[in-house]
C-alpha cells in the first residue's frame, strides 16, 4: 500500500476498463490505457520513466496522478531437497507476507498470500497467530506473482490462493486480482490454472458461485463432524458442516466445477478409521447429487504454540484405504520444502519475532 499522497491512485490495481476511464479523466486518449497496462503487467516496470513509448509530459502526468506498487524480497529460502523456494516479501507499509514457488513436472506453481495475517483463528495454522492486519490489494497479489517469476526466471503456470489469509475474506480485491491476472493484455493466465482455498465461509461461497469463474475451489474441512471441527476451526461455530456441504452442492450446481476438500491429518485428533468412514459417508451424500468429490490429505505441520503432531504413515494409509473403499478419491499431498519451513505463516512469524 504505497500510497504516499492522497491524490495518487494505485494504477496496478486498476482493471483495463478502469485504467481507460482514468486516462480519459486526465485528458488522455483511451488507447494510452492499453499501452500502460502492458508495461505494468507484461513487462512489470517499476517506474513511469521506463515506459519508453510514452511522451515525457505524459509520464510526468502519470507520476502526479498514480503510483506503481512494488514489493521486495526480504528473505528467500531454497530447499536443498526439492528446489522449493519460499519468499518473505516486504510490503511498502512495513508488513510482510509469504509466497512459495513449487516446481513440478507439469510446470511451476506459486502459492500466494491474500491477506496480512488472518482472522479465521484455525488453531493448527501459523498464519492466524496475531490475527488480521489487513487485506492485500490486487497490485500486491500481482506483485507476489511478478516478483517470484522475475527472481526465479520461471514462468508461473498455476497459482494457489492458499498462503497467509482467507481469500474469501478479501473477496473484492481477490476477484479483481483474478480479473487482471487473466486479462489478455496482462499475463493472460487462465483461471482454470488457479485454485482458491477457503476455510468455509458459506455466504461467500454462494457469492463466488454466482460469478461462475472457472477456478478450482478447495474447501478446508479438517474434520468429519462439527464437534471435532469446532475444536480447531472457529468458523465451524457459525456454519455447521451440513450447511457448508450444502453450499458446496450449490456451488457445483452453478459452476459444474469439481471441489477439492482439504483435510489436515492430526495424530489422535481426526485421523482414525472411524473418522475416515464418517467423512466418506458425508461426502457420498454429495456424490448422490452428481458431484465429484476429491479429498486432499495433508499431514499437519508443526507450529510453535500447539502440540499437534503429524499422523503416522500407517494411520494415513488406513485413512486413504477407507475413503477409497467408500468410492471417494483421496490423495496425500507431497510435502515440499520441509527443510525451509514452507508451511504458510512460519517465516513471517519468525521475522516478526526477530525484529
């Protein structure tokens, strides 16, 4: 949020139609907007002086009316195990967020943050410790992508909104970010290659469904029933599982897009065969409505301040077997960047403690 003057506008957060209107408002022809938009989103320039096909008077006018947001790499960790890169980004107001670059055979994926901190309060997550500071602007989310791509030399082929923050708690900025990201005049990344993870804000899932965006929705369940879910996820006190799963069914009916269910396995808490059976039975109620269900099992990460431990390998194998026996597709997420604390929130927390 680099707005240092009240009359300056965050130009990188403007959609192309908004930028076109802004150009007209300062007395410039509409076509200038597309020129500037490409400089911002295809060439990722940091200053109007770099826009060489604009006249000097126009560059000066832009400097008076707009600012170009930028972030910096405050810390960078590279895994010796698998090449995963974890970035701690410094924002212009002194806050920090994280992103994780992961390389796969099919391409390069970037997991980005959508907020500084998080208000959701999930007890197994480091991101929520300290609460919510603010939402990220579209420009800041875009800069997470542009900066990682420039630093790594890699073309980002898929994006996951699963870093710090709850994306649906910053809905307007997140959807605007997605619109700019997928713009043909920008980097033109198809939203079919974007996954949005939510802890289960039922009202916002319904709003997202109305947009009919072709993204992949990931819903964090982390429990087979309300009693267990409420113990780790405060959101479950507002929206019971039945309401959440009903919203997932409505989402599928509106969009036709498969939903992935996230399930963090915690030793002795939610990883028994009975838990798997109960989860599978609930998801089979969705399958009866024609909805495909996939469960992404995630061995929980250790976080300072709680005693949660990862499930044993044999417990994970039994959990998978029970789900598959009930007709539910289940996979165990491959752990990347284990030697660099690649789980979201941990690097930011270490940095804040050391300051």
